C-alpha cells in the first residue's frame, strides 16, 4: 500500500515557530531592531487588519536581505544541529522514524522559508515544499521566489509535486487554519495529532 504523508512543520512537528528562532539565531542585533520596528505590524496582524504575507516578507527581509546564499545555508545547518532535538516533538519523531520508506513518500509542506527548513527535511528524508527565497547572483533579495506556501497554496504545491504518481492513501498533519485546505484535501487529515 503506497502512502503519501504531508506534514506541516511549525507547530505540527515543532513545539515553536522556527522563523523567529532562526532570525534571532542568525543575527540577534538585527533581529531585535527589526522586531521592535515591526511591533505595530504584528499588532495589526493579530487584529486581522493587514496581510500576513507582507508582514512576513518585510520582517524576514529586514534581517536577511543582502546575505550570501552560502552563509545562510551554513547558519541554517548550524541552527538545525543545535536546536532540532529540543525543537521537534518527540511523538512526531517516533512516528516519522517508524515510517517504511519503501511504501511511503513524505513531504514537509511549510509556509516557512526553505533557508532554515531544508536541513530538517533532509535529515528525515522528506521532500521539501516550502516558501522559497529569491536570490540574485547568490545574494538573498529579501523577496520570495514562490507564493507563501500556506492555505490553498499547500494543496497546489502538493498536487504539482505528485502529478502522475499514484497513492492508495494521502495522509496530512497540521495545526492551524493555514493547514485546513491540505487536511481537507487528504484522505485522512489529522489536526494537532502530535500535540
């Protein structure tokens, strides 16, 4: 029986949101300045008075724009090695470790940027479908190369990836409203399964 597992990342497999953690890890001084500057936007976001994608792009850009791809990748690997055991939910890890790779394809489907989620996907043998960073001459532009991988975009990305493949069962895991379309699309959708 061929299965497809689609895992959301932040909050589903992890205990915390990785965006803030990675940006702080990458450059704590820049992060603090950016955070203070973005507090009014975070408040508007909580009140649903502004666009989440705009705030996210803006905040990430204010910390990482202009950085070299190789520096970002190296720091992302360091971030992963230092934090993954403490960040990942133990029951999620147990579940992943017991998956039979011969009969399963696993996708990590996340709105987080590919910069810091790539080492996690690689470690657990998953294909990464994330919001992708846009580079020019190997320098991060502060913009995204793809739409934010959230909501309906998660389903679009999964369907594009699995086009032409056959699965007996599609199983998805998520923990927020942004995961609902993916959970509804799957044959089996699990909300906060590892909590």
